[in-house]
C-alpha cells in the first residue's frame, strides 16, 4: 500500500496525493455505492407506499 504524501514536505502540489492505487480503490467501490443508493431508494419507496 502506498504511503500518504505530505504536500508540506515538497512543492509537488496536491495532485501528488492521488496515486494510481488510491484511484483504483475508488473505482472498485463504485458498484457497491450504486447498489447502496438503489437499496435506499427502494426502501424509502416501500416505506412511503406502506405508510
């Protein structure tokens, strides 16, 4: 796992904090986030329909 980059140590800017590994982890979380969003919408519709 890559270590966090501190922008104070050098003048490379904040873009250096985003490594390829971190980007890959964010992309891998996408399907789970979409599933959770769909589940929340369906649950709220079910509760609204039952009440």
